[in-house]
C-alpha cells in the first residue's frame, strides 16, 4: 500500500536550525575558552633540559620561548612555531566574536595551531644542541606544551563534530522536504551515502573507468612525490634516502630567514606579482571588452592574431629577442632615446628590470589571457543589451551594468587563482633575463630555489624554502576563496 509520509512540515526545520544555532554558540564559547587555556599554558613549563656545557638543569616556559630567552643561536629570536600557534589562537578568538555559520575557520585555525605546536616539539628535540645549547637527548617536553596542544586538539575535534552534525541535519531537512512532497511506501528508508555512491558507480561504471587513469596519474605523479617534503626537515643525503637521513628540525627554515637572501627574494617576488596583478590582470579584460565592441570581423581577427602570436613563441626565443630589443642599441632603447631616455642596456640596470619584466609579460600573455573573457562575453544574452538600450543606457552604461556583471564570476575565479600565486614567479623567464648585476631587484624565491637546489645541490635548503612558499600560496588562495564566497556567491569550492 502506498501512503503519504509526512516529514513534519516546518517544525523539524525550525527545530534543526535551533539545535544547530545552540551547537554553534557552544562551539564559539569552547573555542574562546580553549584559546585562553592555550595563552595561559605559555606561563607553564614547555621544555626542560640540561645545559651541554655546565650540566645545569634548565627549564623554559612558553613565554621564554616566545621572547627567545633560550640561549644558543636562537637567543633573542622568538620561536616561529609558537608565534604561528598564537596567530591561530587569535583567529579562533576572532571567530568566537562573530556569528559565523561555517565551521571552516575553527577547523583551519585549530589544525594550524596544533601543527605549529607539533613542529615546535619536533624542532626542540632535533635542534637541541645546535640552537639551544641543550645536552644531547636531554630535552623533555613538559606540561605547558601538553596543555596547549590538548586545547587545540579539543577545538579541532569540536569543530569537526559541529561540521559533521551540521551536514547531517541539513541532510535530514532535505529528506523531510522530499517526504512532504511525495507519496512513498510506509516502510521506506532513505539510502545512506555509501549506498548512493555504490549505486551510482554500478550505474555509470564506464564513466568511472574513464576517470581512473587520471586519478592514477595524480596519485603517482602529484601526491606520491609529496613524501619528498620530509627532506625539508632533515640533512638529506641521497645515499641514505628520504627517511634514512638525519633529522634537522627547522634548521633550513632558520638558515633561510637568517640569510640576506630571504628579505630580498620575498620582496622582489611580492613586488613583481603585485605589479602584475595591478597591470597584467585588468589589461586582458579591457582588451576583451574592446574586441567585443568591434563591428569589423576582419579587423577583430587581425587584432586577435597579432596579440596571440607572442604566446606561442618559445620562451627562450622570446627572451633572446627581448635582450636584443632592450640592449643599449636595441629597438626599444632607440625608441625611448627619442623621448630623452639614456641609451643604456635596460636589463643591465637593476632599477629597470621589473618594468621590463612586467611589460614583456603583458606583451606575451595579453591576447591569450583575453580568450576566456571573450568566451564569457559571448554567453551574455543580447536581450539584456536590448533592455538596457530601451532604458536609455549608452555604451558605457551597458558595459557597467550588463557586460561586467555578466563576466564577474569569471573575473572572480581568475582573481582568486592570481592571488593564490602571489608568492610564485616562474623561474624560467627570470633566470633567462637576470644577471648578478640585477639580483637586487630580479632575484625571486623560485630563482633562489633553482640556484640552491640545482646549481648547489643543497636539496634540503631548497625544499624548505619552496615548502614555505607553497604554504603561503595555499593560505592566500584559501583566504581569497573564503573572502569571495562571503562577498559574493562565486568561489572555487
């Protein structure tokens, strides 16, 4: 017999929303309380050890580690992992101050804080003699660290529980909506997630079979090599392998930040990317808008061909042409000389390197990057322009109120990806154009990693620097994505 199953109407939805609000409020209170516990743990002993010279017992609180009052090479330098844990605690306190519905922030912040404390423990154990003048094997992690790590782990567990529970309640609401609008058997039970997946795989097995080679490719060539990250934390010797080499803690990260190259490479990387974001990102949008307004098909195709060609020129050939163009007697230098500029090799002067790089990058990718915007413009319905013209909108008004909103999702996605690569500049073009004279403005993180890793064969140092770079990029793309989702309905995920 077929009967109509009543899901309870609006009452279950209201009840589920109320329960979710109560659980969210409890999570916010717990996050704030446990952050205060983490801060309080800084006044407890974090590490006890023995001085390697005098054999005297030593004890350090979290505050002492934060002040750098530890002796050894780290004297006067706050421990970076403790600073990272405090930043994570600050993010959790900020989350507790606002009624944010998503559990992403507490999960991300507590996981980062816990990872920072684990790296702190790892570093103290494996850098005890070199950084802190501890006797070998004497460092012991004390109660303060245990309390701090436990507080972050508790926040992480609570946030994950809230996220899972919230997803479960939303699923129940969806089932209630289905039951309210359909006639179902009295003994009907909704399928579980696993049953749905198995049923879909049986039904669409050819599609899953087609996806399998791609999954295998990424597992073998993208995720498999990630085990090499461990060499950033040890003195890697190819003969001993990844796991057989001696552990070094955060030695290579410290060596990089203590070197004069850290500030220079980070500054140059950010400067080039910021200039590229301000100049190179909007330029393809403007080109696409102008091409979209052209009525002559032949002229439009000619402009597209001319702007697309540089993208297909080999980078080595393009850099060779560029070096000739900006030499002291090159075409570009000769043209600039007409306006009073000195006749100098532009790539031989550190102050001109960024300008040459940005302009050449714009020339190379302007036309190619406009293709995706032209595709987005083609999807805008002409009826919207008709309605705008009827309302009295001119060309500029149509662009502002019809065209730009129509391609806004595409712009947002590409902007998120661009922000996510703010700490990355391709080393190929840099090493083809720079020289020792222009290192001051041309040397970036990727070129430094190339020199240290390939030329000097210092694999651990180069991996550590590149890992730091990747973590910054990951944080930027996640933050940009969350900000985009908060301000609009467009995001990568």
